[in-house]
C-alpha cells in the first residue's frame, strides 16, 4: 500500500472565549518531514501553530493507530488550555475573557513551523483578501487532513472526481516536486495551485474585492 493509505484521521474543534471564536485543527503530515501540527485560527487568520516532529513516517496500520492516539492527545491538550477560563491566553496574543481589548491575531509558531516553507505559503494564501479557505494536498493528490477531504468532497463532488486530472495540470518534476502555477476551476470562486512542494485548493468569496485572485495566488505560491 502507498504511504497515503495510512494517513491518520485529523481532528477539528471550536472554542468560544467571550466574543472570540477559535478554530482548532490537528493533522498529520509526512512531507517534508513527518509531524503532528495543531493550528489555531480566528477570523480566518492563523494565530498559533504547535508542531511535534515524529521520528519516522506512518508506514503501517499499527503506526497509524499509534499516531492517531498521539494526535488525539495533542489536540485535547490544546483544547484543555483554551477552555481554561483562568488562562489569559497570552501565548495566543488574545485578551482575557470579558476584556474589551481588541483581538490582534498574529502568527506565533514553533521553530520547526517557522522554517517550514509550506506553512509560509499557506499563510500567504490565507492572507489574500477574499480568500475563504485553503485546502492542502500533497503532490500525489492526498488531502493532508481526512476531515477536510470529506468536507471538500461533499461540497465539490465533481471536482473531487477529476482530482487526478486536475493535479496533473502541473507536471511532476524530479525529487517529488511539481511545476508551480495556478489553475482557475470556477471563476472568482475556486482555484487550484501548486507551490512545487505541495498543492492547494483555494476557495474565495464571490464578492468584488477588486482582487486579481489568479495573480495574487501565483505570487503567494512563488518562493
């Protein structure tokens, strides 16, 4: 079986602190290095990223079960901190509950995450005005989060069925990479892009933001 067959299931949760809603997503990725990543978002912006590097990729069902247990524990540990009303959430740069202070999201990531060029691309894509959501895939077309895969499949069944043809718009290169580029699937609504190291579906809001999405996405996936 291919390594993609053993990808552990990810987890997503939602916590509300006062007027602040925080989305928590924990997932496994094996490129460029195996790791568990818990990402925290508010108002569409990433505010923190906690990464745990793994000694080796998941290559068996036994590994999958073991890593899923680790993933679940990491996710629950972060949830526990967020649900603690006594926490000032200083590490998230958020105000305490009932505070009138404005939310000032920022990216505060671990050293490993800060050095991950894939995370940089995701942040740039998410920062484009009008971008609603970014779906990450590896270069073989496997979504890096099984829950996200199900969500995308449900919303875009026709696109999902043609995923192999879509991803091969960008030719494979030596070293497991692909050509960089942007492919418009639905005008001002859904785009597909490759950064060379991984791929993305980018869902944008159907509003006139005065943004040339194709150009902005092309810049975001470029080094």
